[in-house]
C-alpha cells in the first residue's frame, strides 16, 4: 500500500514536471505558510527546455538537469526557517517560504519575481502599478537568492521597484555592490573583487604570469573576467588567451566552442595555468573534452565549482592536473547534516524538488556513485515518467552528504538568519503576525544594521551590502585513490594575505611554484626586462643592466641607477659599489720616482752651492755673476723642486693654492736672473757702440729682477684673489673619484705660464746673440740650450695636459717642471762646475785674460773687415778689392791701404796689441 501511495505521488510529480504549469501555484517549487513569507530563488535545474514548434509562444517551459548542490541549498533554506520557527528568535511569529526554480534562466526568474511583487492576499496574483509603493504590501517580505549573478541582476532591478530586500548566498558579481543600481541587494559572501584579487595574488605568489582564462558568456562571466583582468594587471600577470563559452547548454555552438577552447589550451604550451569562471555543468563538459585530449594543467577554480563533488568524482579527473579553488568560508553545518538524515521522513506534497529527487533516486539506484550522479543530472523527464513505475523507494543518506558544498550551505543559512534578525528588529513594537505590520522597504533599512553572530564572530553587511567573510583556498588531492577536496589555506579578504594552518599546508602551497607558467624566462637580479614585439608585457627578453645601473630582484622592469655620484656598478650588477677615491698618493711608485728626482735635484743644488762657495774668488764664479746671483738662482731652482711636493698627496685647499704660485714665482725669479746674466754677457762682449749704449741703459740688475718677478707675483695674487684654485671631485672615471685641484681659471694659469715663456723667450734672444763667446766661457750658448729645453718641454706639455685625466694628471706637470728645471739648472751650472773641478788650469786670471785677449783680437779684426766690406758695398755694387793690404806694419801708425777701382784709396786703422790688451782687461772686469 505504501508503494502504491508512493507511485501515485511520483506520477503526480512527474506529470507536473513533464508538462507546463497550468496555474501559478504549480509554479512554486517548495512552500510553507507563515506569518511572514520569505521568497527563494534557486537554479535547481541547470537549463530550461525550449519548444521546437513555431511560432514560439510565451509559455513557461519545463526544466532539465537536476542540480544536487543547488537542491541542497533549498533544503538549507528550509532547514534554517524551520530552526528559527522552533527557536525563540522570533517569539510568536512564524516564517513561511516560497521557493522557485529559476532553471538558471533570467526569464524564469523574472516570472517568479513578478509573483513576489503581487499584492498580498490577491487571488489573481496581480501586480499593481503605483507611483508610490511605500504602503504596498507584496506577497513576500524578502527574497533569498538567486544562485547566479546574471539572474540576481535582473531580479534585483525588479525588486528595487518596491525595495524588497534580496539576500543572495551565491551571486558574487562585483557590479552588484553598486547600491545606486541595486539598492535592495545584499549577499552573505564577498564580491568577486576579493575573489579575483585572491586569484591574482595566488598566481603572483606562485611565480606565474602567463595564464589562460575561460568564462561563460553571461553577465557573471564577463564581469568576473573584467575584474580578474584588472587584478591580474596590477600583479603583473598577463592573460595569454580568453575563451568565452555560451551560457546555455542548448546553444548549438556550445560543443564547437568547447572544442576550440580545449584546442587553444593544447596549442599554448607555455600556458600551464587556466582560470575558470564557469558554472558546474559547463566545467563538466570542458573537463570531459580536456581529458580526451590528455590536457594536464593547473586549474584555478572559482567559487561556482571549486567544491563541486560531481566534478571531483569524474573518471580520470586526476589526469587533468592540479585543481586549486576558492570557496566561501564555511561554518558549523552539523545541524543541517542531521536534518538530511531525517529528510526521507519529510512530506513531498509542498516540496516538488524533494519529490523529484526521490523519483530520481529510484530510477538511478542501480548505478555506481559517479554514474548514479550523472543519471540524476541527465535523466530526461519522459524517461523519468516511464521508469518510475515498478521501482522501489530507495534512500541514500550518504549521497546528499557527499554532495554538500559547505560554503554555499553556510551562506544560505546565514542569509535566512540575517533576514530573521532584521524581522526581529521590526517586530519589537509591532504585531508581526499581521502581514501589514511593516513594509519591505522598512525591513531593508533594518537589514543594513543587522549583526549576526557566526562561530562566535559578529559579522554584518558593509556599506555595499556585502559580508566580508574569508575564502577557503582549496586543493584537490588524491587520497586512497579518490579525489578529495581539502582546505590548503585561508584567504583574509581584509588583509589580503594567505593564512596557513600548519607548515604542511604551507608546503603544499609552495609546491605550486614547481609548475612554470611564464611567457619568458625569469630575469635574474642584475638583469631587466626588455619588451619584445609581443603586446603583452610578460613577454620580454632579459638584458643585463648597463654600467652604473643595478637590479636586486627578479623580473624587474628597469634597472635602478646608482644615483649618488660616489657609487658605481658594473654591467649585470645586483648592487652599487662605493667609488674609490684616487689621487697621486705618497705611496704610489710613480710619485716616489718623481720625489726621488726632485730630491736628487735638491741634492744637486746643495752640491753646486758648496762648490761655488769654496771657489768664490775664482774667475768662473765671478764670471757667473758672483755668489749672490748664483745663490738667488739656486734658491729659485730649490723652490721649483719644492713645488713638486705640493702636487703629490691628497689635494687640499692649501696645496692647490700654493703649488702653481710657488712654481710660477720661482721660475720667473730664475729666468729673470738668467736674463740679467744674458744682458751682462752681451754688454761685455758687444763691439757695437750703439748696442752697447742701449745695453748700458737697460742693464739695471736689481730693478729688472724685482720688476719681472713682481709682475708674476701680481699675476698670481690676482689669480688667488679672484679665481682661486680649489679641490674638486672628478667623476669622469666610472669606478673612481679623482681628487684633484681645479685651477680656478685656465686663463690665469695660461697667463702665468705665458709670462714665464715671454721672459724665457727674451732671455733666449739675448743668449742667442752671445752664443759665439770664448770657448772656455761660452755661458750664453748653454743658456740658449737651457731655454730650448724649457720651450720643448712646455710645448709638449700643453697637448698632453689637455688630453690626460686621472690621478696621474699632476704627474704630467711634475715631469715638465722637472725637465725644464733640470735643463736650466744643468745648462747654467754644470759647465762651470766641470771647469772648476776638472779644468782648474783654465780657472785662473791669466788663463781668462789670454782667452779674452785672443777672442778680442779676433773680434776686432772681424769688425774692421766687416766695416770695410760695408763701405765698399756702399760705394759700388760691382766693387772688388783690386789690391791687398801692403804688409807695411808701421808700429807708429799701423795703416793698411786698400785700392778699389774707380775710387779713392781707403785707409783703415788696425788696433795695436796694447789696445787689444786694454780691451781684454775691460771685458774681464765687466764680466
């Protein structure tokens, strides 16, 4: 008899399922009366059947594809309402419910929503049109649902007309947080903004930046794809491809697009991570095809299917690779599990979903677990009617418990409790047994202030109507041959961090990094990305950081510059290094060599001073101008050698100011003294009366030396006052800082050197005129040679100094100073020292008189002959000497007669020997 009753019930239910609804009551899936009625919208079936006849009529059609997980959500709503009714939360007030099946279709959901909007106690379910619904009492006070965001968007716009609160446990589209467009929408889950951010964070943490995305071509899929794209970009993750699959399985292009998506996955070999925003039945079709093609990837599951048991139990699901998903944080649902144990005792008259499930259990009872599940999902309504007869009633408790998705169940129960707490707030001072005690819009305002205690935590809706709960990061693992959905971590939506229960969980998370999904190789520290022709920034080449740039992290977009000039970096560097400070130090071998040369010069000066002091009264010393002049010259040479010390060591302000001034003044003093000597020699040995008169007037030793040296002192003083030299850091060498003296003014430096060169040139001219002096006293010749050495050294110095840089730049000037100083010193004093030491017989008064006498005799005769030649040329250009001087050398008059043709006889007087001796003494005394 019981079986007969069951078959009658099945027949009635099957008839209801097989045919279109005949009246509005047939449209309700599950209902229960109450003082306050809450509506429910759930996609218990995955698709709505479409008629093939034409023309199409506006008839609400049947649905197909029974969804166990969504069916469980309807049971969770019923369980929550029954629990509240049996508690003291709403004392004396009973909650009722009307649950409708949306079949994942906006059209069906809109039809259900119209019934929600109909006036309370209206027998014809009429929706009244009003300009003001403030006092309007609709059929229900609030709505729980819908299952999908696309449906919720449409439903929420209708419910907003009367501001009926809608609390969804599953619709996560980010756009639903917009309170301007959806003012009455709430949800007990976070929005997709947090989910997509968590996904992008996971992908970034795992070192992936080249991924694929597959989504359904509906509002939910497109909004999720858009949100993920923004989050991926902010985490430097590139999307290699995007595939959109039709939202409805009835679409004729569905299978073609699934094949195309799988082909794209196979083709993109560098993409090993696929993010999937799809409904469960879409994922089933996709995975079935992917298994056939032996695809092995990492799949990032959205909250829609991350806990789907019917997907995790697919045959060969392990071949697809690793599934990492994000599910809503669940709470304690043990009371709901107890509710399911007693579900078979519940009546099915007012719950068509339960009645259909009971029939499906009977039809598919003979099948194993997965096949049993697929039988329930795929059983057609006609087959159900034909096969339900002669079937026994079989109940399977384990099946429902195995298909529980804790996150969705918990959020559904939370949604009902949030509405119940809002009703409690409205019923404090009102008799809520009267349905007109309050309106939906008043309940909406109360719902905004609701606080619900969940697992000892107080949670509430934020300003956007969202509950900021956490996500469970799920990992599908094979345990004992079965795919289990385990919790790997928790994602805190407020902090944006992953929280691990223990090290083992964290290790599982870190193991994901072993899989590589990048467009290009990771750029190591010391390298940077160079974007290729690809439009994606994740596709790049790794190039070394140039000199003075560095990168200290992997995959850097650019290299940092060593900003401070005191740092440098080589090519392919991971850090900057402090530049070494360089200067011509005292310990440098070249500086030591130059100091030895300067020291030798000082020793030479002291040696010459000793030699000259010991031979003070000898003709050579006297002929050199006396000891005073020699000491002044030697002192200037000593100062020049001393000035080289200021070119070595760390530059200071004192060194920079002293070295050039000391050198310039000392050299000017030296050349000034030598100039006086050149003038004196020229005056002593000149036989031209006019030149002698000029030289006598010009020869003022002390004024000349003081004036010439004083001009240089003025030049150096002006230089130090107006453009003084200073210490400068030279950064021209990449890895070093050269401490050097900046001359302050190149013009002043040039004027100083130019002035010395002018004095040296004048000295050179005077010395050159007196170059043919006596053999034993040819000082002018040596002065000329010394000046030549000076000119050659400083002419070479100019281009070398201009093109040289680095710490050895001061050494260039030291070398030139030493060469010119040694040249003048040696040419001035060494010949005299040689005579004093090795030719002492010539360093006597008698030897000097003899030498001067011989030179004077030759010079006098030369002058006479030269004068005769000049006179002859002036008288006639063709003149020739026809005769020679008669060798009648009269001691009295000493006349010689020359006869030129056509001219008078010319007489020239030849100097007697006594006169020559007088001239010699005069030359010696002048010297």
